[in-house]
DNA sequence: GCTCATTCTTAAGATTTACTTAAGACTGGC
DNA sequence: GCCAGTCTTAAGTAAATCTTAAGAATGAGC
């Protein structure tokens, strides 16, 4: 799990980085708001831990911009600004939790875990008809025969199966699988869908990945 | 949105009930832990607001049992137990947030909203009789059976259902669905209405899309 | 019940969108 | 820096949708 910590006081950020890394999180530190936002938008973090008062761009502005870009990763404020009004402002800006300094590191950890909880319970393998996708081992089987998929092919299939039964639009796919958060027109998705279908070797009438014209694709138990 | 409040002090529970109802939540109050758990398991609440100390069964036990049953609705503790250890215990038991008394009602409201945020945004669906139109997933169901509509069919049906109960003129439809903002005579709309009706497979007497001769069409609960 | 205007239905051509292939760009490991 | 594997772009082909138009059906008014 990747966590971005935005904190200008080096003492605190070191403390957080070390503590979180001991819990096996991968931590990136940004020392001002601009850097934090740039990182948050360019990489894909699983959680943002923001101080309110940051040089150049405040934490609350970072949070607002991040949400405005359509990203849904949890955001936690960790700040000395402790009034009710500030808490509310932080939550309204799109934060998922608001923790006041001084804080207990243990409590912070637990509150971070709360954010990941639903994601963790998530099954490590998915099924779709005869297709078995093992997220952990990064393997795909069809009727017990292994099919080798590349990284992107795997992510795309995973996304479709995770959302089986619901149509996934091209823009959603580009967002979630390619991490491109602006309008983007290209035939990439088509090429990968084609390649997945070929590798899975399904005949047209038994295709578990159906095209939804004008929208995107849908994975479905036939 | 249905909220279950488990609180034995009648002053607090009345205050919460009234305040939340003003915000248009539907509130059920349980005065002890056993009642709370029974209600939580038998009905489907969108959120649980638990006091820690409750007669018969503590809030934390209610939370554990609730989670054990596989339910995922958010649980918030609202309690006077304010140590770090208690907070952690509450969160570990499966709570999504832990608010310490005395609390600001405004902050409580905001923290409740945080829990609903993701759920609310994705609720872009309309209903018309047995027809369910999910804007986000771009899917249409009739009596739980999915019907595939093309792009234009979908937009047209969406427009009619969005305006159900009021007649939509041909020129309005051409404007809103086809984005043609000048006078335009053609049979396009008829063709699409026909195709939608056919796909929905409704008999004439149960047609939810009625023709208004000389004007246009109207979607109506029969 | 007849007439005329309006709407329904169908089918064929135009248009848009997706599929497939192949070539070039990129990337990580050696 | 090179190679092998992977990703992306682009262009031609295939397929589905959208539009138009024309004849059939329907309903309102006389």
C-alpha cells in the first residue's frame, strides 16, 4: 500500500515515514502542497495523509484539487487545526477522516486500516465462468489451463471481472486501469480487449467480455 | 437513508433523532444493545450510530456481532469513552469512525455524510414502474431483466423518465437528446420510440411511454 | 363511416464505432 | 547499449447504429 505524506515539519514526517514503513506501507513524503498535489496526481497512491498548513499550497487545497480530478483514494487530515469549523471544512473538502494533533500513532494506524478495510477483505481471486483470475499469483486460468497475460492485459481483465455484471465505460477503464484522469481518445483499450479475447480463445457466442457499443465493455456470466 | 441510533440516555437519543430527522434521515432508536442488534440484523439500515455503554449488550459487542454477520453498513461510535485504547478497540471491532463525547452535532453530521459520500454519487438511477435506468452503469432493467439499449435509445428513455409526468414535445426532445437547436422535421424520434417500446416488450395497455398526438410523448407510472 | 393528419413500422443507405493487424516506441534486465 | 518483451499508434476492414423515407396503421373530427 502506497501512502503519500504531506508534511513540512521534518521531525513529524520522519516519524510518520518510519512508523508507517514498519507497518509495511510504502511511504512518499512531500514537503509542500505543490509537490504533494503533483505527486498525488501523477502517481497512484492508496491513501493521502495531509497536514493542513503546508508551504505554497494548503492541505485543504490539495484535497480539493485531488477530489476535483475525480480521484477517490482516501484522504486523511492530520493537523493542529482542531476547531469544529476546521474539522468540518476538512471533511467537506473531501477528506475521509480528520485527526487532530497531538495524535496517538496507534490510533492513526487504526484509522488508516479502517480506510483499507473493505479493500483488504476483497477476494484475492475472481471467477468468471471458466475463467479464474488469481490476483496474488498474477495468474489466469481457463478450464484449469493457464493463460499468460501481460501486466496491462491482466489489469484490464481484473477490472472487468471485478465489475462483472456492470458496464465499464471507456473513460472508467482509462481512469482505473491506465490511471489517466483526463479525456483521452485512443484505440488502446480495443487492442487489449482483442488480445485478451484471443488469448482466452473463446468463440464469439461464448465470449464473456461483451462489447457495449458507444459505451465500453462488460464482463458477464453468459 | 435509514439510521439506527443505539443510545440509552433518552435526552441524547431524542436530540439525535430530532437533529438527524431535520436532515431528512429516517431514524430508529434502540434503548439497549440487544434491541439494537436485533433491529440491525432484521432491518437494513444504511448506518449505525452506537453508544459504547448500553444496557444488556455493549455497543462494541453489537458492532462485532453485526460485522460477524457479514454486514458492511458503516458503524459510528458516539461515546464518552475517550481514551486512545478504547478508540482503537472500537475501530478494531469494525467501526468506521469513533467520535468522542461531548461532540459537535455539526461535526457528527459531516462525519455521517463522509460515510455516504461514495454511495450517494453513484446513485444516478431513475425508475418508472418496473423500469430501472442506471445512468452511471448505462444499463436498463425491466423487472430485473436487463435490456440492451443503444446510446440514443438510452438517452431518449432517460430524458423521458427524467421528465416523467410531463409531456415532452418533439422539439424539446430533438433539442435535449439530439442537440439540434433549430427547427427540424424528421421521423427519427418515432423510430427510436418504436425501438424502445419493442425492446422493453410492453403490451399496449401497459405502455409506460404514451404518445401525445400532435405534441410528443410522455412517460408515466400507469 | 369516411377523410385526413399523425404516428407506427420497416428496410436500405449513410455514418459512426469497433476489430484486427502490423509497425514503431518504450521498458527493464543483462 | 542492446535485446526481448510489452505497450501504443495508426490504418484498413468489419460491424452495428443512426437516419431517411415510404407505405401501413391508427385515431380524431366531420
